[in-house]
C-alpha cells in the first residue's frame, strides 16, 4: 500500500479519536454511565454483642473493630459527577478502611438540597445518595448516615426552625425548639421515614434492608443553646431512636455526640476540654444510655478545643479523653464506642512529625489496646478524607491521604492490625489476595 495514502487515512482517524478523548475528558463528570448492580458483593449486617460489634455473614459471625473515615460530601458530589464518589470509596477500601460516615441530609431551597421543603425531596440528590450506597457496597464499605446537622451547614436544625416559622409557628429566637416543638419533630420524623424507607433507584433495595449501611446517626454534634433544654434533647433522643428502630431493626443507631460530660458529679467530668463543654445541654453518659442507642459516639479535636495548649498537653488531654470514654462505655454504658470524628490540622509539625500523625497514632493505639482486650473502644473515623478535585469540601482538617505517605501508612497499619484481631486465622476468612492487609497479616498465619 502506498505509505502516503495510509497516512492520509490515519490522520483523520487520529483526529476523530483525539476529539473523542477531549470530549470524554471534558464531560466525563457529567455523563452518567449506566450503573451495573448485578455484580455487587454479598454483605452481612453488623450488630452489637455487649461492648463489641459483631458482623453476621451467613451462618457465621465474628467481632469486628472499625478503622474508618469521614467524607461528608459524597451525596453532593454525586449529583454532579459519580467518578469522585467511586474513587473515594475505592481508595478507602485500599487503605483497609471499612466504615465511612457521610451526610444523608441537605435541607433548604438550594439546587443541591435533598429536602427542599418539609417532606419534599429533590430526586437528583436522592439518586446521588442511592449511588453512594451502591458504590459503598461494591467496595465492601459500610456507611454511617447522619440525618440532620446541628450546625447551619447544609441547612441543619436552623432550617427546620425557619420552616416552622414560615408555617406560622411562634418559635423563640433560639433553635432549641428543634428538640421540642411538635411540628418540627413531625418534620424530622417524616424526613427520617422517607430516608429509611427509600427504595434505592439502582438496586430496588430499601435502605432499611441495605447491608452497606452500618448505622443511622440521629444528628451531627447535637448541642442546645440553653442548658435548660437538656431534658428536651434527652426526650428527643429517646423518641427519635425508638422511631428509627420501629421502622428499621436491622441497623444500628447512634446519637452523633461530641461526647462532653454534662454533670460535675460524673467521674470523668474532668476530662472535658473546659467548663464550656458542660453548658451545651448534652451529656455523654445520659444521652448514650438511651435504650435504642446501640453504640456511643465521640469526637476529638484537641487543636480546636484547647488551642492554647502545646502538643504535649494536647496529647495528654486526648489520652484522658479516650480513656474516659472507653472506660465509661465498657463499665457504665456497656455498649461499644466509636470515635466518629478525630481531626488535627496537617500543616502543624512538631519535631519533624506532623501533628496529625501524632494525634492519630495516639487514638489508634488506644483503640488497638482496647480491642486486644475485647473492650468497648471499637474504632476511629478520621475527619476527613478527600480525593483530588473536591477541594471545595475542604476544611483545615481535610486531606488527600495518598499525598501524605506517613499518614497513609499509619491508616493502613491500623486497618490491618484491627483486622488481624477480628480474623484470628486468615484462611477461614477467605481474605482475598487483593486485600491490602493480606501480605501484612499472612506473615503471621
Ligand atoms: C456474645 O458475647 C458472649 C461473651 O460475652 C459470647 O459468649 C457469645 O457467643 C457472643 N454472641 C455472639 C452472637 O457473638
Ligand atoms: C411569640 O411568643 C412570645 C413568647 O413566647 C410572645 O411574647 C410573642 O408575643 C409571640 N408572638 C406572636 C406573633 O404570637
Ligand atoms: C496478628 O496477630 C498475631 C496473633 O495474635 C500477632 O502475633 C501478630 O503480631 C499480629 N499481626 C499484626 C500485623 O498485627
């Protein structure tokens, strides 16, 4: 064949191919490829036995300890591009992480909101949440879905109060009526019912039957404006936990507390970060003791809570904080406890080590020691992980894990040593060779 002629044919072909590539790269985020669901792995549900999480798989069950993370932004990102949602969950699984906590709320009139008005939903956002569940399942990740924000971001309780005002209810200028006003409570119950009974548009499975959900969280970081609202918050937790259980007895329920002690007479009151922590109308013991609350939740932010302290004092504080909550969960509550948010800014370095690594190592060790003794300290979720391209969801505690090898290694090692405790002999657990912990653990089996 005449080589010149061949070139003439080749160039247009190359040209068209290039145009396709450019189009693909430009619109990749917008194109919704069909979601394939027939190959999703089987997954069991997680329950609680005394102070430990139990994973039920077929006829067998085993104790599990959690290494996990937060990516609150999955649903919102999923509205525009599914690619980064899938990437985050896949990357999480590659670090051996098993639980991801994320927002199942977004309240208000905005274009990306899930709930536009009380009981009125944005189907695009709901589909994005459906997709998050599918991709979690695909990657063997379970989700903690938080149901409303205490803070104003994504609407929160302030939006519920505004809705009630718009409906002609005379609520005070405080947002505490969120916990007591009958109309607002009816809004919240209707919302929760819509979520829990939602049928996933990709799989047809109701959320209440979906094993890739680890737990429902009633609220992210509940706080009252006035300490006199403490009894209303306690009654709200009791009522709403029972309400969720009445529709869904397969999933666990937690409150979403930061974990402050409200009463000076509590043994561990001294582990609070300051007197202010007792004035928020919350109490770790009383709130977590509610019958339908299956496990306790705690957050830890030494850099925000005691900003003036040096690193050594922060570490000491954090150690006490972790010990107090593990011991109260073991001995008083008799329930597992998850540290559902632990964060430290990356930028700060002390003696060549990132503060984040030092803080994470401290809490990771506490959990590992507790898990070895089969005590209540059941896991840590980092606040929070990103993938490249979602920087708009960043805050001072957010990072792309694989950009920081020391932190990445720490996370992976924690995943594997906790897995090792659960597995007690790998071959029976059919751990896949692709499992990031396989090589680490199989050395010992
Ligand atoms: C629950 O824990 C007890 C020991 O505390 C154990 O005997 C029992 O087998 C456990 N049950 C399950 C379902 O794991
Ligand atoms: C709303 O309630 C407050 C006291 O609870 C009362 O002083 C005020 O007059 C009420 N406003 C209206 C419009 O009813
Ligand atoms: C796994 O468990 C075994 C037996 O308890 C222990 O000897 C080994 O150090 C553990 N391995 C890891 C990676 O934690």
